[in-house]
């Protein structure tokens, strides 16, 4: 194997000669694997290419039996080669035969080879094959050897992509007739209706120059391009200064990514191995996209879109190529179609022309969606094969209310949606008119409606909706948006702004709720078989009390002279609540000794989202808890042992079922007997039908997403709970899987408005 950078550069130079030479694609690939085996000093070098159906086929080899070429196939996840493809990560095995994933293929003649080193071939963030070397001896491959293989793999990926060894018809299909109307399903990321013309957003820059002889020159080009890119981002930020709140914070976070030393450092290291600046940027981007695809944490995956945005911007500065649709003449009404999108990329477009965005990927928390919400642009994500189904300049309707896309709709459909746009505007105006009207039912029951928040921009919804306060402020987002743990001072400043924006309305802060699928980028932890039930939330902060104490300290300082409301997430028993409450008391004493202005009053409560706490609730209520907030999302998930993120089972268990409603009634009754206030936050509170059931059970405090405020308030104003309560109580003993349809029919018969 090469002993250093010079050997790697020599090998890359020889690869460049092969790629520039003549001959067919298969012939060149044969020469490449032979060259790699010779250059790396290995007995075997093999190249596997991804075919349709996630099947890896041996396309070329030096050292294995030539009879196995185009005959040996394995599925992704099968054998060591399949595992490399499945995880999009390198694998080094000194004794491959003893590896638990080893799969013996006798037709290859690999009996005599013991060790194996393999790396994925990645392009466009997707694994397109695997490059593997083998040796007869039990070889411990070194880190630098892996780095050389990865660099070689990047060059080989471009060769494979350009050679088109696998026909395009295997990689994607066009659904239906391209001129007929088509309806596609997706996920609503930002509600609304948009009618316009399809425009492709194609930010990816085509990299043709892969290798470079002068490393110093490439590093200088990188420095210049980074400087130009940062200057252009600063200019964009300056243009958006008039927009306040978390919208601006998102852009500031994006600018912070542009300064990330780790990102720039990885690019620099690849340039030093012999890649051009453009190829190094593309390799880092491809590696990150493939590896992040294996991460379940939605926040980390959402940040990937920001890094892709930066990579493409940097490539445009390096090449002067890769212009997007934003740089060309646009129709007056644009429906933007993209795989994913960064926040700055969205701002490249004239917002007055954007009527909607459709993504192949996408998730609710990604920064581009946050920006789209601020600009009131409907967004639908997770629409598979959108580029194969919708052509540029096709008329398109985005139905963000129901997660649907209508391509090439007829005039009647298009007209109906245009009417829908007008109706939605009228409905929003109607809800806005209700904002100052208290949610009192027809029989005189006052229901407190609070909003859920987690971003500064959410705080504007207090005035917009007329909410009674913030029932749940998620404090983890500032922790997740940083490259290191935020200081007490920075937390104090943030919480102070939140309270200032709330005015005289209460804000309940939930302490740090991370772990599970919400990982912090600066925390390393061991993998868990079931992270949702693992080391997360209060379990982390009790194990690391310094973090929780710092957060409580910041909350106390920010709350001087006004009420402080704090609650702990995922408490499973009284002992955990006591331990967390004790830290609050310690910090109150500490800050008093320091001379900090104390809060006017301190209220400490707990989330109830772990079923075990229901049976420990009587003891907890006697222990002096100030309030209880039911986290319906997790409580229902854990009660039914049903992952709400799993589409196969997410709809199988309904919170409007007798067991779920009975559980909520038990919690409510216990809290009422102890005279401890109880609220419910989560998706149940945001939907009018579910909120109707909750009010009938006796809940008088609901915390919900701001968009649900108008519909839920309208429902309450039209409801006589004295009529609804007996009916809901009669359903609790029914054997039904769900009482949803029965309750909906009852509401319709009694004139209850469900929007």
C-alpha cells in the first residue's frame, strides 16, 4: 500500500491517464482495477456497480475469477460488499472470513484471500457501487490506506457516472403519460395553496476537472472562492435585515456554517491528496450526504440541506458554472421543483413570484421550510420521482392543505384551486378576526389556548392568534443550532428575549430535550438499539447535571421580576422529578447569594409522556409538583408501542380510541382531585375534533401549534359542552378501535364547526 501522499498522487495521476485514454467504458474499467491493485500493492481489486433493485454486480476485477464478472450479484446489506453499500461507510477487515457479515461466493475464487478493505462509490449523495481490495494475508489496513482508497473511489465514481455502465432506464422510470393530468402525494411542510408553472431548481454544478498537479494553486483557489462566497452571503443577509426573529437567526446560522473549520478542513485535506478544489468540495459533499442518509436524527439531516447549499455555492465560485433557475427569466407564477433546498437558495428567488415549492426530500424543520413559512409559501416534501413525473413549464397546483400535487390539471381543477386560494384567504381573515375573542363555549366554559414555540419567530404568533400564552417552549433548538454547547450568558439573552416578546403572557420552558432522534452535533455517544427508549431527555441532563444547572441558571436570570415556569421532559418516576427539582432549588439559592434579581414566582412542573408516571402520579401530586403537562405525542406512542414516524403503523392506533381517552381522563381526574393544574400539548390539541374530545373530558388548558388556533377556537365557540360531555363519556367503554367517525357525526348533527 502507498506509504504517503506522494504515492497517492502518483496513483491518481496514472488513473487520470487511463480516464483520458481511448477504449470502451468496460475496457477502461478493467484497466482501472488492474492499475489500482498494482498501485496499492494488493492481490485483488474489484469494482461492484449498483443496478436496479439495489443489487450490486461485479463489473470488473483484478485477482478474482474473470468468470464471476457480471455473474456475481448481491443485494445491498448482503455480505461485506453489501454492508459497505448499505451503510455508505468504509469497512476494513483484517480477517474478512470471521466478520459476522461475511458471505462466501465460491464462483469468485476468493478462498485464498483473508483480508478486505472496501469503500463506497458515491455520487450525488447516493451509493452507486463499491470498490474493494483484498489480500492473502491477514492485513490490518491503516487509516491513511483508507483515505487513499476513498480518494481513488471519488475519481472512479466520476468515471462510472460518465461511462453510463448501467442504462438510465434502470435508475428511474417515468410514471404515466407525460401529457395527462397527474395527482401525486407528499407531506405538507408548510400549508397553503399555490397555482403556477413548474420550474426546475438545479443547483448541482458539474465537475469535470477532478485531479490537479499544483496543490498550492488549488488551495489558493479554494481560499479565494470561500472569501467570495462569504462576501455574497453577507450581502444577502444585509438585504434581509428588515425581517426579524428566528427567520434572521436561520440565515445567521447558515452564515456560521460557511465558517465551519471542520468542513473547510476536510476539503483542504482532499486537495492535498491530489484532487482539484472542485473535486474536493464535491467529495466532501457526497460523503456527507451518503452518511447523513443513515442518521435518524431529523435535525442533523435537515442541516445537511444547508451544507449542500453551501457546497453548490462554493462550486459556482470555483467554476463560474452551475447557474440555477433563479438566475434566469422566471414566469410570474413559479412552482419550484427540487430535490432539496437550502435557505439561501430559496432566497435567491423573487418571493413575489414563488407560489409554491415541491421537494423530492424535505422535512418540517429544515431551514428552507422555516424561511418559506416566514414568506407564506406553501411547501410539499417527500414527493418521489418528481423530476420524472413533472416537466419544466408544466402547469402545477400545490395543495399544501392536503399534501397533494396536481400536474397538468384540467381547467376545472385549476379553477377550483384558484377559488380555494381565495377561500383560504377569506378563512384566514375570519380566524384573524377571532383573535381577540376569548374561547368560551356556548355553555360558558372558558378554555385556555396556548401556543407551542421553539423559535423566536414563533413568538409573533402570540399576538397574531390571541393565544393566552406559551404552553410549551422547546429550549433544545438553540442547543442544536450551534457547533458547541451554548454559554449561560447566551442562553440568558435568548430566554430574556422570549419573555420580553411574551409581554404579560406566561411562558412555560421545557428543559433540554435531546437524545433519541435529536442528537447534538458536538456530543458523541454510543449507538443504541432503541434510542427512543434510551439515553435521552431528563436522563441525559440528570446524568450531566452541570448542563441542566447552567440552563436553569440562565432561566432564573432571564426571569428576574416575573414568573418562571419550567418543566422537565420524559420523567418516568417521582425520583427523577425530585432530582431535577432539587437542581432548581440549588440554583435559586446560588443566584440569590450572587445578588441576581429573583423571579417573582417559580412554578416547576413535569411533562407526562411516559406511561409509568401515570401509576406514580398520586405520589407525584403529593410531592408538590406545581403543574402537569401531558405530552400527547409521546404518551400515545409509548402507550400503543407504535412509532408515529413509521408510515406502516402510524395510522393504526388512534388517540380518539376508548383506551387513549380513558387514560387521559384518569390523569385529569387525579390532577383535579389534587388541585394541580393539568394541560395537554401535542398534535391532539391542534386538531378540532380531538380538541373537542379533550374539552368534553374536562381539559381546560390546551397548548397547540399556532396554525391550529383559529380552527380550534372556532370549534369551541360553536360547542355546548353540556351536550358533548355525556356522549364522549358513553364512548369510553366501547370496544371500538376508534370513535373518530362517531364523534364527527355527533359534531355535525349538533352544529359544531370543525373547519
